[in-house]
């Protein structure tokens, strides 16, 4: 078993009574939330709902997802890709660093890695 599979096996079974990922919000809104909302600063509820990360032993932030561990992995990978535009790179990187769920971040895919492209038009505004 590789180390990634080993970490995944340490996650507690996900409680489907709750949302798939935590909500990053201010404490004032907690009173207005329903019981199925989990906030970043509520460590006990995160631990109960999402389990403990097998890498850092902190409460998860989503179904088999640890925001801090994944942000570190994304940060370490920043040097391995670029869109060619600093503003776009920064936008994608911020999305990755703040992701609290595996389906809630952006990723740059180089054009040469895209298959089966269908062009629907060419040129400018005619």
C-alpha cells in the first residue's frame, strides 16, 4: 500500500448527515446556520464529521480532505506549471490554497494535455 492510500485509510467514515465541506465564515453567522453546517473554527464538529487527517492529525475540512495538507502540496507544485500569465497563475494558486474540498479548486491544464478539441468558430468578430 502506498503512502497516499495509507493516509486515506486513516479517515473516519464520512457522516452523510452533513455537507461535503466546511464553510469558511465568520462566527456571527453561526447562530443563523442550521445544524448541518460545519465551520472552520469549530474543531470538535470538524473532527466528528470529517475525521482526522492521517498526515497532520488535524480535523479534516471535507470528505477525505485536509485544507492545510493539500495547500502545502499545491504550494510545492507551483513551480511546476504556469499559464504564462502572472495574474491567472495567482488566481489559480489562491483557489488552490483556499480549497476546503476536492472539487472546489481550479487547476491549470496545458493545451497539449487537452484531447478531442472541437473548434466551433475561427477568427474575430465579423
